[in-house]
C-alpha cells in the first residue's frame, strides 16, 4: 500500500480541536507525530516483508483503532491484544484478525470471548490445562473452532510451559478438545536470546509434528530484538508493540533514535524554586514510575543536560545543575518518556501532529481495558 | 453527623451490578470497603476536631465525588484538589469549598479557573510572581476576589518559596493585585519534619503580619505524619489524601494496620509456570511501578509469605518459594497496593463492598483529570 492511504485512514479518525500550534496545547498532554508513526510502521513492515515474516503488532502501545488499521493496511496479518476488552474495542472498529496472548479465565471473560469469536478471526494462548478446559467448555458447541496456541516460556520467566515436551502435551489436550483447534506456539523470548528461543520452539514444533499435530503459526516478538528477527528459522510471525512509537528505553538499547520517537509528553514548567531546579506539571500520573533500568524519568531533547530526577503524582523535578538552558515558569517542554506503552494507558486522548502542524486529537479507545 | 448519614450518602451513588460475591468480580479490579473508608474518615476527623484543626482532605486518593461528600459531611471544611479539571468534577457534584494546591498557568486553565471561581468558594496557591500575574490578569474584573495562598518549601523540595521572607514578599504582591486576596500559607512538609515546617510557617506568618497582612489559613498536610498534627501550633488546617483508604506504604510507616486498608486489588492467578511461581493478571497497568521504598509490589494478606517480585504491564509475578499456601490457576487474591492513589487513576470504576457484601460500583469521576 501507499503511504497516502495510511494518511487518509488516520486523518479520518482525528477530532478537530481548533488548536494550531503545539505550544497552545494544554498540559500535561500526549503528543503523537503521525509522520514518525507511519514511518515506524512502514520501516518494520518492510523488514518483515523482506525476511518472509508475518508481522502482528501489539496494540498495547497505542490502544487506538485507527493506528491498528494503519498497521494492518501496511501489511500486518492482524493484531495482538492482551485483554478481551482490548480485543472487543478493536473488533468494534472492524479489525478482522486478533490474537489475545493471555490465559483467559473466569465465566465473564469466557462468555465475552465466545461472543468475540463470532465476529472476528480470533486466536488465544494457553499455558495450562485448566485454561484449556475453560476454553473448551465455552466453545464446545460453537460453529467455528477457536484457535489456541501454546504459550512457551523460552527463558523470559513470564507465563508459559517450561519444556518443549510440556508444549507438545498441552497441544495434544487442545487438539483433542471439542470447539478448539491447536494453532501453534507462542513465546515472548528473553531479551537478547531470540535465537535460543527459536531453537526451543523448533524442538517443540518437531515434538508436536511427531504427535501428528501441525504448527501453522510460531509467533515470537519483542521490539528490543526486532532488527535481529531475520535470524529466526522456526518463527513464522513476529509481534512488536513499542516499535510504533519507540521510547527512551529503545534509544538506550540502540533500537531507534530520538528522531524516531513518535510519542512525547508536553509539560509546562510550573515552578522554579531554586536556580538549579524546575518543577514540571508532568509527574507519575503522566509519566509513570517506570524506569526500565534508566536514570531519570524521561528525556527532553531541547534540554539534553537536564535530568528528570524524581516524580510525585503531579510534579516532575527537573535538575538543571548541568544544563546551560534554564527554562522559566510557563515554558513548555517535550519529553520522550522512558516507556511509551504505559503513557497510553493514562490519557483518554492524544494530540496528533505532523511535525509542527497540529491536526487534532485521537481517542485512546482501548485505554483502561484491564479485563 | 452520624455514621448512618455517611452511609446514606455513599450508597446513593452506587451503580447496581447484580454481583453478590467478591469472588464473582471480574479481574483485575479495585475493591473499596466502605465500612473501612467511613471509619478512616471518622477517625481522623475526630482527631482534628479534638485538636482544633480544620481538616481538608485531598481527593487525589479516591477521585470519587460521593466520598468527597462523605468527608465534608463528616466535618471537613472543604476539599483539596491538584488540578482544575479535578476541581471541576467536584464542583459539578456540588462540593462548595475547594483549594487547588497548584500554580495555575496558561490561558486555557486560567479561563476554566475563572468560571470555576464563579460557582464555588475557590482558593489556589502560587509560589512565583509569574503565576500571580496570570491569576490577577484573569480575575481583575471578577465579582469576588480569588483567594491565593503562598506555597512554601519547608524542606520537602517540591514547589514553594524558599524563605519566610520570600513568602512575605509574594504575599504582598498577591495582596496588591486586583481580583486576588491573600489568604495565607500552604506547605507540604518533609516527612517526619512537620514541627520544623510549623516553625518556618510561624516565622512567615509573623513577617506577613508585620507587613499588615493577616494569614487566615495556614495549611499543612501529609498522611504519614497525620497522627502528630496536634503538635503544630501555627497550622490551622491539615490536608490528607491517602488516609481515606490507607495502603501498604502507610502500614510500613506504622500509620495504619492492614485491617484499616480500604482499597485492595482483586487479581486472578492466570499461570503457575513452576512450583514456586504464580502469575497474576495484575501488572503495572493495575498496580503501577510505585515501590515507595518497599520490596515488592503489594501485600497479599492471605499469602503473607508470598512476594509480588516483579511486574510487566499485564502480569504480576508471585514468588511462592517461602509460602506454604500455593494458589492454583483460577484462584483469586486480594492485594493491598503499595500506593493507593495511583491505582485510582487507572480504573474508571471501583467495586464498593462492606465486608463480604458487594454493593455495586462507584464511578471514579475525576480519574485521568490531568489538566
């Protein structure tokens, strides 16, 4: 597809505000540059296309249906959600292929999952027999089998079966269950160990196939290792979330540059209590306490030697002792946050811009979808 | 007032859900025990009444108008907000006396502040002349002067003028400004140094009075030191937020017991990848990354030897190596979070209970009010 199509799609969803300049936006606020967003989408889609990988973006980073559309229109096979409620928002918006990488448990979620499966191509993951039992009980008389992938712990110590043999055993339970179809293997690999994870999945796939079970999809992911995904031989699909916006943690890992960060937080200097300190109106309610191993709570490209040294809920403390520039009360600054995804869960809308042009706001429709 | 009146007030705002048992609530979810909430409100109101202090609760902890009403009805002189948008929600709900402890800057916020001042008794704080100038420009032709308090940094290194002399100087600017009236001094004192802050404020008050400026209100605050507020001689008003719910950080400081914590997070065990680990469906999108100096991301009273050792956005990792009890996939647990206030900013509604009785949900109407 052409970039113009993406543009047309995204701009359709923008609410006009009448604001013309970024400096006019009331703070604290989230600003998303759509030019950078689209370039990020295009760059990794091209990479996946070149390397024969299906791309399935995780919507947790943006939580905005229009951006999910742009990702699918650019060539993604579908999207990845973590929660049934997120998937509902995306299905409402017309996204056709959704993978929920979570053990879905409990009567209410399972009932919603069943209804969701009736209106999109839905896949889920499971790492235990109890979850599979609940899924099977829910889907047993459905018109269409629910696709279930086995979640594998390939070293990241999140969820997942612990061995390739356990993956095969759970695959057999899924394949035998009425209403379910075994659809493959899923992992979130440990950072820097994508190829070891690939080997693990290769062994599990062989074991499954020896039991007569095909693995149509082997899905791995992670933005930090995304530029090394071409080395994976078993993996058929790659999932990334943060790549769409990028953030300070990914700059630190060498995955992107500051110029490739699409999301920033606009904040105002509200106090200059001392010569070397400023206080911003962006605290942990805006930036979150996520450090991700970094020092300070964000990067201000215009004040490269200033450090956001601490946060309270509504205050960010800016250490200016090493900074030549000393912003005054009322000045606005743009912050590249440590972690973009968690910011999207704090704001009901973001301000869409292209460079210095302000387009309007976009609703973060899947914000707060916890269940 | 009688406890029954508070009860009547709160129950009026509850939305029926049909859920009867806490175990039926879909997870992750926030559960607020109204019996404990009301007892917390009553206990500190009684303390303030006994000690001749006005109580002005900060609504940041609950963000729920009905609970603000309960606080005012119990005897609070008004409420404290941090943002204009929070104050708008509370004024919409009929709260009559609101203090915004923030430097309000920028055309949009100032215009909203002006409208807000027309429909409630409003006070704000300022720590710099630029802020006072904006306030004066906004209020110069108003029917009623806006009350402005000088924010004082008494050692906490947040916002605030740095010396009692600077407080007096700013007070004079406020008093001389058309549309504003100097209303007193405000501080958020450093933890454990409430009495030093009180001395600081006494000196500033004397300086103001020597300049012919009365200080009707001297307001300090902080839940960690709230049981030592009777030692303050200058302070006329005390502001507390977290006391309404309490949390794990306050248990650690000896301010409350676990039984006095009104807010908990209900989570489900979604995976048991190994014998010593469980994964909960409450991650940083639910509990936040706030540690507040503690080890682990929350306390599970039913599993006192289990540690919530790490979080991803949608996963909480439970170390069961020292726990005799080993919850299974599908089991639900209640978590007392490290920091209650930040949880309230993540959920659009909470489930109100009284002990084991589920009453329904309450809307967190001021959630996400960042501006």
